[in-house]
C-alpha cells in the first residue's frame, strides 16, 4: 500500500506531517498493514531538514514546488503538492492521498484530478459523531456550505454506502437534520429533500432535531456543509466544557469523553463522491492525527469505495423514471457510457 502525504499541508508542517508518517510506519506491523510506504510530497529542501541523514525504510520523497503565481491557490496549481499527489493517484502511482492543508484547495484539486463519481454532482465530507448507541455518520461537514434537495439525496446515498461498508449495517437509518420533526417544517429545500427521501427507498427516519443527534436515532445524518460544520465544531468543544464545568465527574470519565470527541484520535475524513481516496485532515493535526489519517486512507483504499458508490447508485436508481423523479440534477451521469 502506497500513500502520498502532502508534507507541507497543516499548521505545523512539515515537522508534524513527517513525524506522523514515521509513526504510521512504526505502527503498521501491529495494525496488520503489510508493505506500507509513505511518499512525502513537497519541497525537498524544506522536508530534508526534518529527516535523518538516512531515509527511514518505507519513507520516500517526491519533490514538487508550487509556482509563485498560484501559491495562494494550491488547489488550482498543477505543481502544488496536493495537485501532484492526486494526479499521480489517479494514474495509479498511489493508493490514496492525505493532506492537512487547505480544505478548499484539496476539494478543488480532487475535483480536477480525480473527477466525481458517476451520479454524484456534489461530493461531501463526512465524519463519525459519538452517540449513546455507538456513532452516527454526519455529512456534509464542509465540502460546500449550501445544498439543494437533490444534493441532500446524494449525501444520503454516500452515507448509506460508507456506513454499510465500514460498519456492516445493511440498511443504515438515515435522518435529515432540521429545526423540527414535522414534515412541513423548515426551509423549502429541506422540506423537498424530506419528500424525496421518503420515496427513495432508503431506510429514512425523517427529520432529526439537534437534541436527537447524540441520542443516536440515525446511523447517517444528512445536512448541508454549513450546519454540519457547526455541529462538528460544537462537538469538538465539548471536552473543554466537560473539563471546566464538571470536574466532579472524575478525571477518568473526563478523559473518556475527551477521547470520544478528539479529532486527533480519528485523523482525517474522506471526501466522498470522487473517484479516488482523498483524506482531509484538520489543519491543527498532531502527529497522531496524521498517523491515523494514513491508516484511514489504507482502509478506504481497500474498500474500493468509489466503485461501490457508483454501483449502488446505478442499482438503486436503475430506471429512467426513478432517475428523473429523485435525481434530476444528475440523471444523465447515471446513464451507461457507450
């Protein structure tokens, strides 16, 4: 398994990204990952100063430097580390790409280099939130801030496949986040998405209010990127609140809560709906988070997720009627290619 790491992406790159890569290589045998190699992509002069004289086994270096003209928009720069890594991934050189750099840049680069899955007009980023029943997969958490009703149906499809493949739930419960539970409450887009999902054949649970999210009433939580990102950032702030306001619950309990919501422990999340493995990490990722993101890339690569997403969409919306009724915004891309 060969994973490309944007070594210059992140608040403390390249020191932290390199340490994360080395940690992943050290842990690979214990995790049952054989023949793992990590390629550090970026300016070799900046990277070399953080490496030992002898390159550690399993670690490689690929030199590329962004052009000055496009240095502020790496997603659009063909020579930027993220574009270079994703382009080589598409060509089969890498099994996946990991970056803690600009999320917007990575999304743009992924759309350009990997292209969207057939049947998906807007990819989404998802993450697992802990609940009293286990966890719920929330998407979108920031690939884009707005979403049409048909985008929300697509997010439901992406979440359905991801949860089925990663958690083994045959028919994941899907919920649509809203301000109320009644089918007529909310803005027009969400109400329309509710109608489409009711008739789509998914295991749809209806609208989910904010207080129901931690209860675990759905395996997949669907919303636009604005709401999803707010929910995610709120969850990330809970450990600090618990530590400050509930000291009597004991250090062990506080640590347990913090671990559940610690993004460093989960690493990065995949951009779903593109033809490849593009793992997006928090800009403030630690070496542990980078390490975890590498193994997430390995996991997603083994699942061959984008092929399963495309197969699911063709199967679920097999007839032209269903494509028109539920997926008007992208029905043409579902038609078999000649």
